[in-house]
């Protein structure tokens, strides 16, 4: 097993607007993704027999349904490679937390195995494969902060201020499909453009539904909002707020009620996965 970790960083949605719904039921979104320097770690051992194995246990998620395994299988088919792999995941990001853990894991598998298997499919092809696994996977494959439209797959690189962030997980798992399927979800926020974004009054349109169905999320938003403007990421459950320094973020974190978990991370416009890939591709 390669002892150098491949990172699968968290994302946050700086805002998330639902601007419509397609005939097939998928929602049309506008959002701004940014990465955190905190997430899961993946380890890979290439094997010659074509077998793909997940070495880590993920309660409630059998290997056949795990995005880690499905991403490896999708790349194996696309590249027609005879190689296989053992994958071990060190999980830190909560399931149903709105931080993109599963999608980030899948993107790291695609990027890492494209290199380790010698596929050389390139970023665009990997992003296309990622989209078949989930709408959030391409932004993790590309690894740049981005403005996203469509179902989240239409990406345009867009930086945002970097800095320190406190993230709170209020202890519940929020199923994304439940939130998007709720009859009270508004789906008619007027679309923004990149030129109007700086002056726009943004929000997370999923927040009111998530608050109603998962009261702990609302409680965490209200609590954190006493210290700094707080927002939910994705469909929840995690909420976050920006602070002027790591010290300030950690000082607030120390006051988080005991029933919730928290971490402090730095917001970044470039994914740590790209740095790991550059390290692997550098001449030794």
C-alpha cells in the first residue's frame, strides 16, 4: 500500500440557489464552490489481476454502492486497463454533511488511478466520467474554486476570498434527495450572472426546508450566527462561518455545544488534490 495519502478535501457552497427544475426532475442550480484544507485520505495499492477491492468498512454502504469502488470501475472500463487496485479510505467527512465527501472520494480515485494506472485520460475525460457518478464530482476532479450552473456540472473557475472557517456538524445525516424532493422547496430564485454576483444578496435556498426537517441544523445555524454570519453547505447538515483568524475560529469552536462536532479549516481556491498530483508527476 502506497504510504503517501491522496487527499479528498471537503467543499463548501458559499451560496446555493435553486433557479428551476428540468423536465426529468433534476434541479437547476447556481452555486459557488470552494475547498477546505480538511477531508478524507485515500491510499492505493495497484494490483495486476484487475480486481478492485475496498479495504475500509463504511457502515451502511456496501462496496458495490460505494462511489470509491464505482469510480475505480468506471475508470477501469473507460481506459480498458487490465490493472486493479486495493483502496483504503480514512474517513473524516460525515455522510450526509453537505461537504461532498463521497463525490470528493470519487474524484480522488479518478485522479489518482489515472496516474497510477498510467491511463493519461486527461482532466476533461475524467470530469466526464465523474459526472456519471454525481453532479459534484467534476468540480473535485478539476480542483479549482468554481461558479456552477445547470445541475452543478457547468463550471467556470471563480476564486473567492480565502481564510479561516469553523464548520459544525450537528449530529444528523441529511439525505440530499429528501431535501430536493420536499414540496415546500422554492425553485424559482431569479438567476444571477457573474457580473451581478458581487452585489447579489445570496443565500442557501435549501436551508428553510432542512431547518424544518432537521431542527438540529437550525439550532446550529442560530448558535453559530451569534458569532459570525453562518450558512449551511449544500443540503446540510454541516454549517460554517468565516473568521478573521485561525485563533478566532478555534476560540469559537471551543464553545460549541458538546452534542455537536466541529473542525477549523482554511478555505482554498485550489484543491490539495492538485498539489498531491503535481508531487506524483514531478521527476524523481
